[in-house]
C-alpha cells in the first residue's frame, strides 16, 4: 500500500515480530524531503544494526559546521509520551537524552504504528497533535553520539503492542526514494576540517537539492555506515533500482567455500566487507589515507551541496587544500 508521498507499510502474518522480515516500513518523499541527510546504519546504536532505525539530519552531519537545532516532525499524529532517558556521559554531551512516542496518522500507510524519536528536547507533551514538519522541540547532542556526529532525529517505528521503550525492536526501514550512487576513485581535496574529521570535495553532488546521492559500491547500491568504526554498515537501493533493498548486491563475489553465506562488497576495487542481505559486516577492514590508517570513513545519503567523503580522523590532522587518496585494507 502506498500513498502519494511514497511511504509504505507492509504487514506480515499475525504474531510476526520486528526484524524477522515480515514487517517492513518504507519511507518516501513525504517524510524525507524536510531533511538534508539521512542514514540507516551510520551509528553504534543497537537499532541501526540491521537498518531498523533512521537518523534524519535537518542540517549538516558535521558538528564543526554548526549544529542544527530545529526538529521537524517526520510524522503526523498524536504525542503518546515524552520521557527523559539516561545516556552515556561525554565531555561534549549531557548524561541524558529524550524519547518521544507519537501515534502515527500520517503518512497514511504508516497509520497505526508508533514512531520513536530520540535526541529532541521536546516542546510538545502527551496529547498534543503534530503534523509532518511541525517543530517537535530542540535537537540535542547526547552521549550516544560520537564527537564527529551532528545533531539529528533518531527515528524508529513499532507496533503499539511492542515494547516501546527498549533500545532494540523497531521494524526494518526501506527507502521509497531514489538514491543516486556516485562513483568515487578514492581521491579528493580536503575542503573542511574539524577536531575529529575532514571533508573531501569528492565525490561531488551533481545536482544539489534535487536528488539524494551516496557513495556507490562497485556492484551497485549506495554505501551507508561507519567504515569500520561501527560494527556494521549497509548497501542501500532506492526506488530507482528494481532490486529490493533486502537482497544482496548484483554481481557480488560469493564468499569462499566453507565461509558463512555472504557476498563480498567493494569500494573502488577494495574489498570492504561481506554483505548478508543488505547489512555489511566490515570485519578487519582498515581505512588508509595516503597509506596511513585513520579511524574510518563516514557514509550516508545526502542532497546538499556539502556532500563529499567524510574522513573520521581524531588522531590525525589534515589541512584544507590537502590532496589525499583513500583506500581500504584488510589484514
């Protein structure tokens, strides 16, 4: 079932649970158009392990570029509950976060689900009605964030009968928008730097504001996740590709005989991990910049003109104008 905006909810047999492939939520333009970037896998938070949550960035994903504060609602409906929850204490973030639960009415295909929204200090309370795009409050940084992560809304969906408060258990999320894979040869010039990261000018967005893009895997799809600083990532396929998002990459190299059933995923010829369905396990991958290791490569989908490969490098400094080459190695 799909409405004009493209969001979709597939119901499975009675008794089926989240994450077993029988319940899936598809998010379309009606939800995603109000954000500049999104990611299903680029987080250490447990719900992201299988793409069962999405991080929605109204502003830049780089905290050194300035932190967005507005929190436009991804759904319309009635606020069920708001509560303060504990978060790991960090020097740059408080030891608490906020959870908002919204009984979804719009987009229409998601009606009856409950949206779980984190990282917003609420300006709403139980019983309030909100529409898609309404301000929910103020975006906050929480101890769940790594220092290179900008403010965003963490969003997941559950049925009302599920436990709405535990970290895991949300339904798998698919994309109901086209995402253009951008080929990248691993080279680029540093155009922005922060204390823990550097942004390259490549691959550049060919038409900022008009379409979603991401860095392409060699065998198709867009790469998503923290390579390899978060345990898993994903290879995503939007509506511009006929293959469902939960299938393995076309043409991917089979695992050697005797290894677990998975597919090799490559970036610019370098093996970066093995995909089981759309989820990539990085294994012992190491990101190298000019032959020297850095913490990782941050991968997400974007539609703004600031898009480019993002190096995670808290222990290594780069300067604007540096020309670099990125590669991936395995032990």
